[in-house]
C-alpha cells in the first residue's frame, strides 16, 4: 500500500508540473500577443491623421487589382497636398533626420544662400520637377533621374524618391513597413557601398548645417548633386566645393556630370542674376606660375560679358515659339541657348559691373605672375610699366564707355579694382591732350621706341 501511495503521489506531482508548464506557456503566448497588439497600436496611434491617410491610400492602391501600371505614388490626383507633406514627414522620421535639429531660421537662411529663395513656396516653377504643396517640392536637374525633394514643414531634403511604404500582410493595414535601398553603388568609386541613410544624413548635414565633413563625403559619392549646386542653382558659398568644381570643369570633366554650360554669372528664371564671387575667389587661389588655366577662363568670361555677340541668337526666337521643336534640340545646346539669351538681355550697367568683378579678382593674380610670364598677359606692355590685365585693356579699348561707367562707380567698392583705377588715373600717359582720361589713346609703338632707347 505504501508503494502504491508513493507512486500515486509522484504521478500527481508530474501531472501538476505539466499543467503548470502548459498554463505558463499559454499565458506567455497571450502576453506576447497582447504586447504585439500594443506595439501595433502604439505605432499606428503615433501617426498624424494625414500620415494615416497616406498609409491607407497606399494600402488600397497596392490591393487594387484594376491598376495595371506602376502604382502612381506621386500622383496629385490621388494624394492631397497635406498628404504629400505627410509622406515627407514619414521619410524624415524613418531616416532619423529630426535628430539634426534644424531650426526654421537656419532652414530659411540656407535655402536662400544655396537656392536663392527664402521659402520653398517661392521657388520659381521652372526650377521644379514637381510642385506638390506649399511645403513640398521636387527640384529639377538636367538629368531627370537626379531630382531631389525639399520640405519646408519637415525642414529636410531627400535625394531621389521619398520612402516607399509596403505591407508584410496585405490584409492588415497595420502591418505597414518602410522600404529603402540598403545601399547603392557609387558612380565614381564602383566598389564602394553607399547606404541610403548615410546619403540622406549627409545631404541634410551639409545643406542645412554646413558641415564640411559631409561636403567632403558628398564630393566623393554625390558629385553630380554637389556640382549642380554651383551650375544649376548658383551656389558659391563653399570654397572647397568651388575649388573642386573649377578643377574638374577646366580639365574637361565627366560629360555625365557637366551636362550643362557654366558661366561666372548665375541667371535665375525670374530674371535676377548673381555674380559668383566665390568662384572668382578660387580662380585667384588656384592660379599658379605653372598653370594659368583658371586665369585664362576668367579672362574669357570677361570678354564674354564685355561683348554682346551671340552665336545662338538666331535660334532663340524659334525655340521660344515652338516648344515641340525644343524637344529635338540637344539638351546642352538648349541650355547654351538660354544662357546666351540671358547674357544678351543684360543691361549695359549690369555688364559693366560683371566685368568689374572679374577684373577685381584677376588683377592681383596678374601682378603676381606677369613678370616674365607670357601666360598671364603682354610681357612687353609690362616692360613699359603698363600693368593692366590684357583682357581688361582690350575691353576698354573696344568700348570706352565701359571704362567710364566703371570709373564713375569708383570700381563698385571692389578693393583690387579700385587699386587698378588709381594706377590708371595717376599715369600721365593715359590722358589725352585735353586732359581727359583716355588710356586707349596711348601710342604703344611710341612707348616701345622710348623704352628701347632708354635700355640702350
């Protein structure tokens, strides 16, 4: 009896343990299920009404079997302006861009410095690929695959498209996830993996926080974007960017990067223009006794704005009259025609000021390198004590009013140009018999004979 009793007790204990373990397992499953429910609920409840609407419409689109083509995620017929702002907010949240803590004042200041507009809603429509709301736009680039998004409300910039939304379970709207390329291969260093989160972080850290380290990174992996800040939008506030750009541009550059013409003046679609003093400053910094390519480029720019001729002038009217024909013009030619049209539309006073700015930067370079160096000007004129950059001398020789306008404005308060004007004013040889300042009336052949006689 005792043995039977012991066996009974043992069996009872085993059964009790099994029941307890099963109960614990069931409670654990129920607890995990409740936790998952809480997670899903919290994830969904943290969204704004507009963000929920974006996810709901995306869910419906993905489950709509009547849609045969690619789902039109950027269609203004489907999403409202508020929902496009919400899509940007979801992207910024996913990529943790809010951690950069960009203030409204910083955002406005940098948008103005880089793109020329204080608010996204002010940006000229000609610069936009898509205008989705007052807060969210997509900026146009010559290469249509290189557009990028800017959001005023989210205070962020995103290269390429906004984050995609997918669903782990197409029967459950709360199973939504965000999808992004894990990495993309760089265009210039083919073996390097470039992660999307790094790209987005560096874009925003450079554009809005002005971080030089992010600028260096982008010059390595996103050169197209960086160089078009200069070419397409007229940004010249970063000396490292301007220096790298000039070096590549004057070496011929990659035609896939330099897919539009460039000049020292940036023309906005609304008719404004901006002289790129930052680029001209780098011309002075990069010019050496052994390499005058930057100086030569600046002199050619001076000639361009001192003159008025246009080899594309006859084609411009036809382009403007027929937009269909415009599609068959080579893109580079189309940009060149528009650029030349903008240059020709400049007033005489505007051209004088542009010539003045170029001369201001090349004059000290000229003085530094002209001694015995024909790459920087006419050495024979230098020997006669006529230290005026050749391009400026030729420009005022052809157009006397150009000089008088610059002189009347006292060199526009440009220090190096004012120094040059002082040199010209103080040289008795540059006055005519009536005492009027007229450098072009100097008899250079007589000056040569006089200098030769003195040397003998």
